[in-house]
């Protein structure tokens, strides 16, 4: 005879529709909305935070990079932990941890404390994002309802960037940059309280195996690579022993990661997922586009607020066409995937984005929002929107059902890694370009007349935008060279990618 206590703790029948599935959708969508929002909100707050905490130009990129590194390096492991430890439990841990890390960031007394808080935010985001998406997948068993749920989820994620820009502008201008950290606390705690009564626990069947070594190697390798870039920007130089040692350590750690994944019985990232030629092309293009796009946003923020003297709120509004362009493109262009094919659409979109970024190399003393920034935002947003729309069709098509989750996570991870490496590399080149410009005019950084300093900044932006454009051009080459044209894409469906 089964005891009442045993019946109370029995796992729900997975074939029975979850009576609270729509509330589960709202909770999971808000949880990941916070993660998406946190990326754009920090971009607007960065110039004020840099001034307040005395960050150097060489180190400021860590406010973005620390988050992206932790999130990208641990996302695959986070999804695995959520599947086996319990998705509801991990979502709660992620929400509470994100709230605590955000509070720590708001209280930061120096750059190191803020960067550490951002890394903690990224760590907990790597737990809550895959847990939230998995909970939606489990809660909605009917294909039609699931498609509708993913549409709502995607709308939340698409709107997160726009909301973050506006909220970041309002908070930074009227309350200070620290409130861009504090705002996550009430959102996370409210979402956690809603999780308790409405979301039911679910776990994946099978043995629990966590590839902790793989996660340590890939994250350590990426940290060494980014820190090597930062060392070069800090005046040490590309050929200095410290820089070369860090870059060599990155190569060794990332090579070791590949070896471990090849030999592991339960790898963090099964190599069969990325060795497919077409899938590898999309992952590589996603990384390159993430690097160029996030690098562009970093320097456009400074151009608007430093060179054009925009207030944080006005800068946030100035970024809105970029978010709106991505949302409109991914929403309205779906029929083009089957009409033109995903490869054509991705290549065309990436080419359009490349043209947009190279447009920014026209910056001079007469450059303004309407002539340079707005056309770039339109071209890049439509271009990357087409890529984000078509990419999952190739990246997740033909994947073994057992690898579907890890393939989805790998797609998001590739963009997060790009978001970490792009700003780090471009900021290093920017600092070198600005220093070289001032030195060639016998001026010392920080002591040059304001007009000369602004000219130096514009020169640095141009160099950064040239390299960002080259990264997107490389994405076009990768897509054309690696992605095969499928016979048919009709019927291929992919869950939204939280990283977009």
C-alpha cells in the first residue's frame, strides 16, 4: 500500500498537461528577460560607472566581458545540472544568486569588486537561463501550445534589449548607475516567489554525470585569452612575456578542453555536435557576429555619451532602432527562410551587417547620429536579425534528439563567447590606437586639449569598427564556405535561443 506521504511526493505524470503551464511560461520568460535586460542596461551605465569607480580605458571592458565569460563558459554545464538536479530547484538557485550578485555589484567600492559581481551574475545566469527554457519545454506537451509558448518567450527576449536600454537610461540619469544593478533584486525575488507555488519540479532520467573538468578548462582558457588582451591594452604590449604567457596558456587550456571532450564518456560538449560542417559554420559565424555586434555597442555607447554629449537617457533612446530592427526582422521575415533558404538568408544578413559596421569608419568631426549611427543601426539590426532567424534552422536541423539540448545551448554559448572576446579584443586595439594617435602629436593621454582628445577617441573608434566589420566579413566567409544548402528546411523548428 502506498502511503499518503509517498503519493504526495510522486513525480507528476509527464503526459498530463501542467495546469499551471501558462504561469510557468510567464515566470520562465521574466527570469530570462532579466538576463537579457542586464546586458543592454549595463552598456548605458558603463561610462558613468567608469568615471565613478576610476576604471581605466583598458579595464572597462571587463564590466561586459566578466559576465559574458562566466555565462558562456558555464552555460553548457548549467543546462546539464538543471536537467539532473531539478529544473525548478536550479531556477530558484539561479534567481537568488543573481539577486545577491546584483546587490554586490551595486555596492561595489572599486572596479575589481564590480567585475567580480558581474562574473557572479554570469555564473547564475548560466544556471537560470537553461533551466527556464527547459521548464517551458517540459510544461507544454502539445505541439501547438508549445509553439505559441515559444513565441511568447521569444517576444520577451526580443523586448528585453529595448527595455534595458530605456531603463538603463532612466536609472543612470536620474538615480545613478548603481541602480542598474539594484533593479535586478526585486525582479529576481518576485520571480522566485512566483516559482514556488506555480512551477512543478522536473528532472531528466539517467545517470548524473557532470563534466566539471571540461567546464574549468574552457572557462579558464577563455579567461586567459581575454586577460591576455587586457594586458596588451594596459601598456604591457603584445610581445611582452606576460601577454605571451597568457595567450599561450589560453591555447593550451582550450586544446586540453578539446582532448578531454574527445575522450570523455559524458562530455560537456560532444564533438559530434560541432563537427558537422554546416553546424560548425553557424556556430563560428554566431561567435564572430557576437564579437562584432557587442564590440560595436560598447564603442557606440562612448561615441554617443562622450563625443556627442548625449545624456544616458538620450543614449538609451538612440539605441532603440537597433533593438526594434532585430525584433521586426525576426518577426516579419519568417517566410523568407523557406522561400530563400537559411544559408542565403544568413549570408545576405551578415553581409548587410558588415556593410553597416564599415559605414561607421566614416567618423569625423562632423559625424552625428543621423549620418552615421542611425544608418548603421538599421543595417546591422536587419542583418543580424536575418541571421538569428535562419541560424537555428541549420544549427539544430538533423541533430539527434539526445543532443538537441546541448546543440541549443552550444548555439547560445558561441554568441556569449563572442560577446566576451569581441569587446576585449576591440578595446585593446582602441586603447593602442588612441595612445598612438596622441603620441604622434606629442600629446600625453589625459593631458591633451579636449579637441585633440576627442579626435583621438574618434580615431580609436574607427580602428575598432574596422576590425568589428572584418569579424562580420569573416562570418560571411564561414557561412559561404561551410554551410551546405539543405534540400528542404520546411518543418524544421527550433526553440528560441536565450542568448539572442
